[in-house]
C-alpha cells in the first residue's frame, strides 16, 4: 500500500508542476483588480482567466496525469482513458442528468452532485483508467472485432467501469456529502475548539474534494454562519466574524512555505535543483495567493503521515487564532493579496498578530517537517528514489543515441529478451522489469554493462539501476520490444 501511494505521489508530480504558475497568474490578476475580479481591468481579466483555466480543471489534470503515471508503459491511450473516465462520471452524475434520471426538478437534486467535479473524482478516474490499461492493453479480440483490440480496448473498458463507479457514487456521494454538512453544523457550536476541528478536517478532506461540503457550512450561509460574507460586509461581532478564515493565513503564508524549504533541504543532493524549482514556485504560490494544492499534492500521497501532521497543525492554527480573537478574511484564499485587502475591513481584529503567529508556525513547520522526514525516511520530493550518477560506471561514447541503444540492447539480452520479459517500466533511476522466469536472467551479463546495480524485488520483478538517464534506456528497450 505504501509503495502504491508513493507511485500515486510520483504520478501526480506531472500535473502538480503546472499549478504554481496558474496560481500566481490568478493572484496577480486579483491584486490588480481585487473588487471586480477582472471586470474592471482587461489585464486582470486576462491573467485571472488564464490561471483559472488550469486551477479550475485540477480534477481533469489529475485524471489524465494519474492514468499516465500509473499505467505500466506510460502510454497516451492510458491518459486518454483517464479523460474518458472523468467525463463519464461527471456527466452521469451532473445535476441535470440526476434530475432527469429521478424525474425531478434540478432544484430538488442534492447539492452534492453540483460538487461532483472534484479532485477525488479525478483521482478515481485516473486510477481506474490506469488499471484498465494494465489489464486490457494487450488483449486480442476475435478477428471480427480486431480493430478494438489492445490499446483501443482500454478507453472502452474504462467507460464501462466508470458506469459501475457512477452507480455506486449515485447512492454513496450524497450520503457522505450530507453527513459532512451535518458534522460541520455540529462542530460550529464548539467555539475555538470547533474552529480547530474544522481546520483539521478541512485539510484532511482536501484529497477527496469533500472539504467543499465542510466549507459551505462555515464560509457560506448554509447554517447561518456565512463567515466570508459577513466579514466583507463588515457585519457580525468583532473578533468572532472571520474566525473560520483567520487561522489559515499563518499556515498558507508561512507554514507551508517553511515546509517546502524543509523538503528542499532534505532532498537528495542530485535532485535538489529539480526540487528547488517545484518548492520555490509552490511555496510562493501559497504565500502570495493562498493556493496550496501545488505544494500539498506534492507530498500528500508520497508521505501521507506528513500530510496528517499538516492537518493537525492547520487545526491548531485556527484554534489559536479563534482563541485570541485575531481575525482577517479572504475572498479568494488566505494569501498575501487577501490579507492586505482584509486590513481595510473595520471588523478585522488585530490582524497583524496573525503575522506573528505565522512566523512561529514557520519555525514549527520547518523543524517538525525536517525531523519527521529524516527520522522516518519519508519519500517526499527528491527522496523517493536512489539517485545515481548516470555517468558512473557507464562508458560515454560520443553518440548519445548509440550509447543508450548499446546499453539497452545488452541489458535486454541479459534479461532474457522477448522470450522472458513481460513488461518494462521506469522510475527516476531504475528500469522496473517483470519477467516470466528469474532463472533466465543473466545478472552477470547485465552487470558487465557497467550499470551501478541490480535489485530483485520479487519472483518475477527485477530492477536495473541505470541512473538519471534511465528514461532513454527504457525507450530503447520498449522500441526493441515493439520491433
């Protein structure tokens, strides 16, 4: 299970890497036109729309990215199937379709179905599509149906599978959504402790998209709280209105960027450049705009225990801010832009204390994250795979293509070739190979190529450690297999 979650985390890196730039575009646009959200400024409208085109479609990015990353051969048909899966379930469970299926007015449909297009559904879609690819991409149908064999069969089977998933969600999703709303209404009566519980569950539910159900109770007028609406309308009680928003500022502006720094400092030396680029962009997005998904999805599946700690710290931050009645509000998210704008609202109470709290939380996040990552050897970005110098022990001919072809040919022969190899995949530094018979593998022949090592992980699974150029070797091996 741990390895499976780590593979999910690695697969999500592709779509996650796109998000920080989108968040920054939206933040700059919102800063230019904070009240009109682009309606009063063409440049702001352009930037906000550009950012929203990506941020608003995170579920689709996850569906495609996970399908591609979790499939054995990283094939485009898997990515296409991820999109198919997402379109099937979100269309079948849209408000209008549910209303038609139940023969009722759309207004009578559970509000849960209005939130069906979320990250959780994107993740399910990607995983189902990847599973369908791994199971059906090599299936040969009878001659009459031969056109639909192999990879063409994958999106078809994915669509069929998502019909079953949609039927299950048709009954389960409203119950879960409604239950969370009721839970939110119950904890809203607990004062500062309730704010802390809300913050904890808000972060814990981010991977499922169900945090929207909880948010609706506290931020909007579902249960009469309407924390966001009342704050910006300058209504309610000073020091109380905004209590379900204020505690997010120390976490998003200070805590998570400090966590990003900790993950950078604990990354393996040869991956630090790549990690620095991701962490810097994601950390700045969290600080400036309050968009935390690029950073949180970078470690929530690769190191779920660390994400649980993050959820606890978020709850603690909201409880502390509520306890001392430090309040501020946001219209977009708890970043610098919204913090500066909220200072103008008279009902904000000692908002500068949130900066003091944030500096303390930055220290807590940095040292706690760093300690936990190192102590438990968590697979945060830059630590998931052993990094080996791709020049170590491998000759470097002038022709790079020839180098990889020669190396791949010798490794493939050592693995037993077409007669023995059933699948080839790769991670950051290793060829991951499934074979029919481990006894047919000539380990000495593989080692003679100069690769840094071999790792047998099961009766039919072997890893050949190549180095950071492993993708090119894997491409050559797969080309030989197809040839």
